[in-house]
C-alpha cells in the first residue's frame, strides 16, 4: 500500500530528473505521421516506461509509430477474474514540424516551474507523468490494483486515422479509461468532449454554355450553395451544433454552367442526438435540382462524448486530490480526441490528466513542473486504489 500523501511527497523529490526527462522527450521531435522519428521516440519511451511494450507500425511506414505498454495488476480478494484493466490513452505526435526545437528549445523559466518548448503541454509532459507514476508505485513497493495498459498513438493531431483502431481494440474490456490530454484552463479534468467530423460534399451537375444553352445545364455550384444553406439552417436549429465550411471549389469560368463543385465541411456536436441529426442530413443529401448528383464522404469522425456530471471516475480522482487539499475542477472540452471514442462507448472515462499549462499548438505553449509532479502522484494513487 502507498498512501496518497506519501506518493505526493515522494513525487516532489523528483523535480530535477523529471525536467531532464521532459527535455529529452521534447527534443526528440515527433511531427504526426513521421515513421522514422516516431520509431526513435517510441524506443526511448518504451525504455523509460520500464514495462513490457509493443511498438506497432503504421501500414504506410517502417514501423514503430504507435506504442502499447502493459503492467500487471496485483488484484484484490474482491476482484474476480476478468474484472477489466485500466486503460491510459496518450499520443506521442505534436503539431510542430521537425526543426522547431532548434528555434524554440526546451526552457525552464526563472520561476523554476514554467516549462516551454514544442509539445511540452500537448503532450510530452503527460508521458513523463506516466513514467513517474509507475516509478512512484514501484519505489513504494506498491502496484496497480488492476492490469494497466497505456496506448500511445502517433497520429492524434491528424485525427487518429490509424491510432483510433488501436484505442478501440484496447478499450475492449476496460474498466476505466484515463486520457492524458492537457487539462482545461486551471487544470480542470475533462468529463465530456464535443465530437467532430470532416465531410466532403461533391456535386456533379451538367455543363453548358451559360448564354446559349443555359437551360440544358445544371449548375453544380448553385446546387452546392443551396445544399450548404440548408445545412446551415439544420445546424442552427440543433443544440450544441457547429458547422464550418472550410473549403469550396468548382466550376471553370463565368460563361460555363459549372459541372462540378465540392466543399469540405467541419462539424462539431456535443451530444449523440445532435451528431446523428447533423451527420444524417449531410451524409444522405437530397438534391434540389433533379439532374444534380450528390455524394458525401466522411474524411474523419470522432463521436460525441456527452458530459455526465455524475462520472464516477471523476469523483474518485477529486477525492484523491482532496486528501492533499487540492481542488480539482471538472468541465467539458470543445475539442475532440481519442477519449471521445471510449466515452461514447459508455466506458467510464476521464481526460485531461496531463499537467496544467496553456497555449497548446502555439508558440507560447507552456506547462507547469509542480503540476506534473502532482499529476504523476494522482495517477499513481488512482491506479493503486481503483
Ligand atoms: Zn493532444
């Protein structure tokens, strides 16, 4: 057994080695879908986790893109067989291209707490926190109650086109899921996340001379505009729906009736009901013009994880932090991630367990060392008792 207070006190003695490790992981740059760099990073991370780890290659790369690490659970007399594992969900990729580190190296500010550099907050700090959490347990002679799996995907920042399959596979039979994404402002945990989808809507019309034979033509652009207007009305009528037409292309010239047009559309939705209504309208469109042909293709999709204020995992985490006198706020996120999948499946899920900070994806990205140490202790205490 390790008491939460003991874990926190111990975590706070590891500031220097955490900074060293954090710098190392940030310096090993990992832009999304760069198999070579991901393989180097995966090898280093697997060593740091001190666990059985599989590195799983992306079909299009030389391998080593994603990583799954395993720890045994100690079990308790109350736990029958098949009581499920605890799944930790993380990603190793960042939105920054290789070479950013030369311009913006890992730096500790004068306050001795604020760390800056590409990916410190989203989410290299989270990976360091997991390494420390496992180390804290073994140093105190403790062990996770349930078996633990950590899935680290390398394509989260581009919508997890490949990694989400890995998350889904390891979510099967999971008892609880902790997401290691950065928290909301102030360190608040996420107990719901809006879903997001990208859809390409294509229209085929009939080309014709715009002056002489206009009646023979069917304008793909006119049809697309009407479709988008009707979609906008649908989105406006639904609660918690957002629609953004990101690109429009089509046609050739002003004196030709356009025979093709297409748009790439981004959708966001907070509940499964809104998701269904919005995607249903977009994926099965009815043409306004008889001879226009519409087709819609889903480019990426993350389901809505609707917020449940009575989330039992969140209550456990809040209680653990409470033993340290720390208040842990809860909220819901406007952005989507890999835990949308587990939350939407109804598996108890909490995200935002990474260290506090701000500025994800931007030049002023920063995170807090003291928060990282607390998060590591929190993760350790949760795995020990849950
Ligand atoms: Zn992230």
